[in-house]
């Protein structure tokens, strides 16, 4: 009888084969793949703070704000990438107020996607931010030297917390089966 000599580890090869078979046997026939992408957008007609050369603006900084969770009970099996938008004000405490669906070009009508809208609004209502700040320095040279872009910094700065309007776009998509979920870009 002729013996075959293995140059690799037969135990590792056997374990790999068993794992592959187990993965195939246990795989469901349909796999739900859902995705939610978010991005900050500029609302149409949004007002801006005007600043002098000695002033700086510190944008509100998000505190671990999770994207909406795709609704588990969504009734359809497929959903092409669908973008819903929301606008809100980050108040002086860093909390979202006046949270509402936003209707503008590139945003689907929220009333047509009630489950997605509700998931979006619930997520945003739970968000928290470091509030926005308006920084007043004695002069432009002091501002250029002391401001770090992440808040009012320096000894001679006067900081004012200010409310800011923000808008986000969320792209929801759902595919049943295999393949990669691609988020729509605007």
C-alpha cells in the first residue's frame, strides 16, 4: 500500500472543510441586507452667521450620535436607495429641537415612508452635541493665534453659545438576497 505524505496540517485542513460545509448548510436561503447612510447637508435658504475678522465660529460637535436603525418590521422585501432628510436646531444645551422632516430637492417625501421617517426622527431626537459657539477675540491677530477650530480657545476670548440649524440626509436601502448595498449619493 502506498502512503501519501501531507506537507500541511491535516487537522487544519479538515477543520476548514467542516467549517465551510457548516456555513453552507446553516445559511438561510434569503438574507436581509439593510443599510442606512447619513450625511450633513445644507438646507435650501439656510441663514448664516456673519463674522468680523476678529470672530470665529465653533460648529456643534456631535456626541456619538447613531444613525437611525432600519425598521425590522419594514413590510417590503426591496427598497431602492431612498433619501429622507431632517432639519433641526441644536439649542444652547446641545439638544435637537424643532426636529422635522425636510422637503427639498433630493429628499423623498417623508409621508410616503412613514416607518423610515419615524426611525429617522427617533434617532435625531436622541442626538446630543457640544453646542455651537461664537467666539469674539480682541482682534484678528489674537483670533488667528488662539483659535483652534474646535471651540473658543485663548485667554482673551469671549464665548457665546448660540443655537444652530442643521440638516441631515439619510439614505435607506433594503435588498433581499445577495449582493452589496449601495447608498445613493446626492
